[in-house]
């Protein structure tokens, strides 16, 4: 597991994040008032049936889980896969029909990967010693190399100012993660009804890596985002997105070790996709491995 600053490292928020936090609290309180994410999504789809398309994505671009990426359509893996073992990553993407690979600016997963590598030779290396230029170069190099190994185009380096990312460049503004087991979630189509969210594409990670990706998103929110504003009363949400009730149960079982670890700071909810109109190519993808919930790996520190 990549190292992050100690808990409590972010004690205050820049003043410009206060209205963002308050707006998100209002949005999530509205979800809770309707009975949770399933009831909320069902009601919104009834009001506007076009929202069902948010659960019918065909995107196969590999990109990061970062909530500030404007095109939420694709295969979402931290740092486009930089934290995974290469064999696991290539095996996970082998059947996916990947169309392209991207990197992005100011990637926390890339910085964490660099830190882990540098600490192998110099244990005293800290995150502050890694320059932004090093992070940018490492992100591009990794994504280009992955694209070459997958024999697909490198689509470019996403950046702010209309270049594929939006929001503050120096801080994260997500306090929730979608744990997507459908292979078909496009968060771009949900951005006007729900707060920004990290996205972890479950079926393109081995179980331990999927759990770690959720853990990474939670740590980013704590240490590079809303920080101490995340409390037992205003927790971080992980929302499992499933194709069926059976898969919903499996996804929630997978998340259970994280909930035990983080207690009331992390809360799990879930959605079964409001549409059964999955395209044939999605139905043909291998199903998530059958998992004995008693054998689920506990996330590592």
C-alpha cells in the first residue's frame, strides 16, 4: 500500500472549499431523506428516463479514478493502473476491449507510486521531495507504455483549463466513491444530480487491488481533500453499483473489511442499475469471480 501523510494531516480547509462542502452536504442529505442512493436514483430516472444512460456506458478508455476528470466514461483504475502489478493489470485488461489509455496532471496515485519506488533506495524520501515535473513525466511515461503493451492509442495527458479536467487543481472535492461492478457506469451523466465521485471499475481489478483502490480514494479525500470535515456524522460514502441483487450482495461483502477498518468514517450504500438494457458486449464479459465472503482479504496498511 502506498504511504500517505498521517491521519489528521489536513486540519483546516481553504475558504473556497467551504461552499463546495456545504453544497455536497445538502445533496447527500437529500439522498438520505429519500431513503438512500437506490431510491434516489430510481426517482430521478422516473423523472428523467434519459438518466438511465448513465448505467449503459460503452466506454473502454483507461483512465484514473480521479473525480475531476470530466469524461466519466471508461475503465477507472488509480493512476491508470500504476499501483498494480503489471501482470495483474494486463490480465485484468486483456478481455476488456480497451480503446485507449490516458494519464492526467497532478495524479496522487502516480506520486504515491514514485514515493514507494524512491523509498526503496532512500527510506528518508518524503512526498514533498518529489517535484510536479517528476509526477507529470512519470504519469505520461507509464500511460504511454501501457498503451503500447495493449496495442491501443495513448489518448493524451488530461489537464485543467478545458483539457479534460475540472475543479480545483490543488485539492480533491470528492467525498464518495462509486464501486462499479456493471462495467457500464458513466458518471458524467450524473454530475447534475450527485456530487463528484471517485470511480473504481471493480471488474478490471483483482479483489485485493479493488479494495486497495477504494482505500486510496478514501485516503486522498482525508489527506488531499475535505480532511477533518469527514466525520462520523458526515462520512465518506462508498456506493456499490451492481447489475443484480446477487451482485449487490457480493460487492457489499467485498467492501465490508474497509468498513470494519474505518468505522463510522466510511459508509456503504448500493445501487442496482435501474436499467436491464445492457448491450450484448457487456453481457459477454466475464462475471466477477465468485467470492466466499468469509475469505475476503482484509486491506493492508
